[in-house]
C-alpha cells in the first residue's frame, strides 16, 4: 500500500457534505440556516484539519520507518485515528439543531455517518490484527465498507446538486 490517503478523500468529502447540508433554505425558529451553516462549517473545518494533519503525519512518519512491521503499526494507527474522526463528526453534527429547511438532509447525513462508523466498528478488530498492509487494504475495500463510503460520496453529490439548484455557491469536491 503506497498511502492510506485514498481514504482521506472520502473523509474530506464527508466534511464537505456537512458544510453543504446547511445551504438548503432559510430558518423558521431556532437557528437560522446561516447560523446552522456556521456551526456545521466550524465542525467540518475542525474535522477536516484533523484529517489532513493525520495524513501529513502518516506521510512524514512512514518515510522515517524502515521495517514492514513498523510501517504496518503506523498504518493501523492512522486508520484507527482517521475513522475515530467519523464518530467525532457524527457526535458534533448530532449536537447541532437544524432549522426545518435542512432537517432532512441533516438527519440523512447523521445516519450516513452512523452507517460508516458501524462499518468501521465491524472491521476495526480485523484491522488491528492484520498482518500486512495488503490485508489492511483488502479489509478497507470490502463490500460493506466500500458501500458505506460510496453512500458518503452519493450524499455529497446530491447535496452539491441541491446547492447548485438553489443557486448556492459551494464546491463540495465530491471526488469526481
């Protein structure tokens, strides 16, 4: 495995999805859509910075290790830390009260984060016991895990469409 950064693309798309979820209308009580957007954007920015920092640290640290075993341990730790951000993101998003106009998109995104987090939980023990980076890559490309990642991307594309149709100027960088 050259780099686990292929998974960062999915995480960054998830963060972008969160930022766009708020761009679907105005408020009617509680937080306004703009207030909601600021809250989600702050959460997304924090998670995005953390995931980028993890990727940079992994690249630096992996260049410094010489044994396959050390690289495997480093990569396992990277995945553990990266995917723990999904839980942090989900928890932070669930704590934000969406205005009515974005409620459905908000709850869909929380649900997708739950699905992805569950998929990670199901394979995390196997990731910890993997004996090679090739085995790690195989685990992370299994059908259920890959399908959860695909749903993230689909949610991003749908929210980009909604934003575009609404005349909202955002670029979600959905991967394609």
